[in-house]
C-alpha cells in the first residue's frame, strides 16, 4: 500500500465511527457496506420522530432537510438539483431510466460483456417487445470494453449505449468517460450503471458525458438499504417518458389531461421511506466529508494489497481484469467451492460474498468461470484484516 494512502487517511476515526467494525471483518462492501454512526443516527432519529408525531407530520417538520438531500446528491455528481431523483433502489433508478427511452422497431442497444443480469434481462424484454437488437461490444485485451470496437459499431440505428461501470463479479472499472465521448460524438443516449462505483470514486457526470446514471445507497456510499439515486441530464428530460406516473410525478390538470413535472423527480413516486432518504443524504455528506478522491486512493490501495497477497498463495487464482481495478477482489481456491470458502471465512467473522454465472453471464462464460469469491474492501478496513482473510484461505483446500 502506498505511503500516502496509509498516512493521509484517519482509519482510526473511520473505524470508531463504524460500530460494525467491533463485530465483524466486513469485506462485503460491494453487497452492503457498514453504515457509519451519523447515517444510522439520522435514519433512526427520523423513525423515532414519525413514531412520536406521525409520518406526514414528521416529513413536514424536516422538509428543508429532505430537500437538502437533492443538494447533496448534486454535489456528489457535479450536476443540478433538478437533475436528481431519489428512489428506493438502484434497480428502480435504472429501470425508470431505461424503460423511459422511446425505442422504435429496429433500434439497437450497445452494451458490454460485463453487463449485470437485471439490465440484460430488460434489454431482452424490450428487444422482444419492440424488435430491438442488442449488440455486445467486445472487450479489449485488458478485459474492459473496447472503445474502438464501440465506435465501429455506431450507426444511425443505435438508440442507447448502456454500460455497467463496475461489474458485480470483479474489480474491473470500465472506461466510462471514453465511452461518453463516443456517445456524445454520435449523439446517442448514454446510461451508466454506477451501482458499484458510486462512493468509492468520484463521479462527475459532465466529465463522464453520460445522460443518465443509476446508483444505490447501500454499497460504497454506506447508506441505508432501500435507497437509490437517478441522475438525468436536463437536456434529455423531455425525450424520456417515465414508464409509470403518479400524482407526484405528474399533475392531473383536467379530466382528460395531465402534465408531467419538468424536473427529474418525474421518475419518483409520491410514497417513500423518508427516514432512509434522510439517511442517504447523511451518507452522501459523510462521503463528501472524507473526499471521494481520498476514498478512492485508500480503497484502491487496500484492494491492490489484497490481490498481491492472495496471488502469493499457491492454491489461489485472482481473476480481476481491466486497466483500472477498484475495491472488488475476485478469486478462487483450487479444489474448494467458493461457497465453502465463504463459509470458512464466515466462521472466523470475515464477511465476503460469492458471484455466480447468472449475475454476469456473458463475462463469466467467456472466461470459463462458474463461481468466484468476492471480497470487497472499504476505507475502514485494515491491512491486518486483509491478512486475516489470507491466513484463513491459506489453511483451506488442497494445494498445487
């Protein structure tokens, strides 16, 4: 790990403000990170307020704080508050964006080999419904999407470029900004799934050049479960028709007429979990307080150290691809099922997860993989915790 990553980050404070660090070695941050105390407190405080005064009344009392969540999200992404929708999950955010695109028969969708299953299922559904074509852009030699091949595939029928920034099954970081330049040059809509990248690196939507971004609160942002964000560039809002509307997303102005609201909140619904929404705002503010570039430096350095340590174990193969690799580390142990590795680590209080073919089918099949152990670090993890994982892995399974 670099000296800068070690000495410029107050790990003791991060762990002190993360109650879960006392109970587990949490290396499942790509699943759901441990919430810090300010996020937990803000969420619970609002639930208690609802219990005391009523749900509607509690929301009215903290209306300004609820509105501040949009300002926090705008600072996170470098955009305007009217380009932000707060929803209940990354899935909801992505679906609302994707299903709002006005596809026509014969349109093409360009995507990557590392695409997440839920997204690809949606492509297939609309491909069948509208006679669309889904084209997968091949990877380059490094294992990330090939930008030259993407450019070659552009024609007048391409309606959408849809890219998973960081896949669920490894540390690969796709070159989102390079893809954005292709999309801008071609005048094609660009949807970025930032579910795994939000919170562990800076995401400036103007630098990336995307039109829509979906993300979750529960992973690297360290927010509550059941929270998500959708960014939609103001200039494309009127091209997009939300697949569902209610009295929050639109106004019923006459018996046979409704009017969609002019901002990104047209993708929200009237009912929401205000405690979780406030918790998400607190999580964003907490991440911004640390600084996303500093978080990235710490997370990347920890992940690099874990990859190096695992690669030195003779029975372990590390499977992360890409020129840039983030805080997710994927590996297998010879002769040991990933679920058994997960169980062995869990017996020592170490949390990891398992990625399987159905979640990232094209990438897994192309690489001849069925299952992977996924260890995902965050800035509150320590070198000692990584050594603990490696010690357990060293002692399980046959050796070469």
